[in-house]
């Protein structure tokens, strides 16, 4: 997927450069398309709606057995499992933190069950393809990037 960017050369001539945008996993790409097609206000509403769809933790998982993501403004806990070369994700954040839950839900919806290689190739700034920089604060985006970084780190070190 490429993004055309227009620029003026030092000689005053306009030129268009094709900027390469790393591909996202299919479900993540579909979500990104949905977000990018609406206004920043509607993106925030989509994020809140996704927050409500974040699955509950299975009973065997507790915060004690999960990683805390301190870069998130609200408490967020994450567990990553790798089985048969597929990554499985579990998140927990309080209901009163819909933005954080929504960002976790994006990652869960887009990457849960994907092959390790697909997860590892997800761009660190995946949220830019969602247009989220216009909808949420940089601190929230830093939290989303930290979630993905921890997912990748864990997926790299767990046995396949």
C-alpha cells in the first residue's frame, strides 16, 4: 500500500513521490480502513465502540500472571501466548478507560490468532494508518505503541 505525497522541488516544480506504507495484517488493515474513512470525532466513537467488544479475560489469567504496560495512561495488562506459530492476545483495562480499552481492542481484533511473522512485521506506528493521531493524544498513542512493542518482544522470545 502506498501513499502519494505531493512536494515542491527546490526548483519550484511539483513532484509526487510514492511513500511506502508497511502492510498490516488483513483484519488490522480492514479496521484501519474503517477508521481512516471517517472524521476524527467518529474515529473516537469507533474506538469507544471497540472498547466494549474487548473480550473478558479467561478465568485462569490474573493481573499477577500478565504484563503491565506502564506507558498506558490507564492501567492495562497484557498476556501473549504463542501456539503453533500463532500469537494469541489477552488484555485487561478498566471499563472507565475506554480509549485504552479501544486501543487494546484494535490490537486484539487485528492480531489475535495471526502468525508470529505477521505480528512481528506490524509497523510500530500502525496507529497512523488509522488516523488516530488526529483523534487521541500523543500519550495514548505512546501507550498503543508500547502494547505492540511488548507483544512483539514476547512473541520473539516464546517458543513457537
